[in-house]
C-alpha cells in the first residue's frame, strides 16, 4: 500500500536539493565564462565559492568576518554596478548582520540585550550616534547631496 505521509521533504532533503541546484547553476555559469574566455568572472565565481565555504565552516563564529574585514583594509575596493566601489568592510559587515538577523528569526540564536558585556556595544553605538547628530554627514557616502540626507 502506498505511503500516506503528507509531511513533505525533510530539511536535509531540501538542503541537498538546494545544493544540487546551486551546483548545477554554478557549473553552467562557469562553463559559459570559460568558453567566452572571461577569466575575471571565473575568478569571481571561485572567490565567492571559497568565501561561502569559509562562512559555512565558521558556523556560529560568523562574527569573525567583522574583524577580518578591517584586516583587509589595504586591499582594493570591489567594483559594483554604476561605478560604485565597495570596500571589504562595506561588504562583510552587512553579511554578518544578515546572518545575525536570520539566526534571530529562526530562533537559533538568543539575544540578551541588557547584560554586562553588551554595555560596551551600546556605549560604542551611542558614541557613533552622538557623532552623527553633532556632525550630520548622513548618507553623503551613498551620494546624498544634502547633509544628513534628511
């Protein structure tokens, strides 16, 4: 008699399916780039793959990419669409923030706001906000022509 289990695929099966589809898409893209002789994109794909492998290997210690971003300060910026270039700090810190928010949303990470150790983080954030309000540069780094972008 056929199974009447309607629960659907498990999370392990979904992970395998996603990994398989990403692998196939990456292989197809690499094949196209190699056939075109576009070695910059081949290097970019391998670089992104290496970064994702390191990020997955870090697991809960993903926050290490934040100090690592500042260690790569002397490297050239990464060009982006529209002529804008991003430094490694501007790329890796939002990645760490997104991973943190996803961890909170999935309840894999607990957030304790008011503890002794978080005092220093809040103090640093308050210092940054105080500097912003005393000298409102705002979003000028993103192209705003108005001080403070308000």
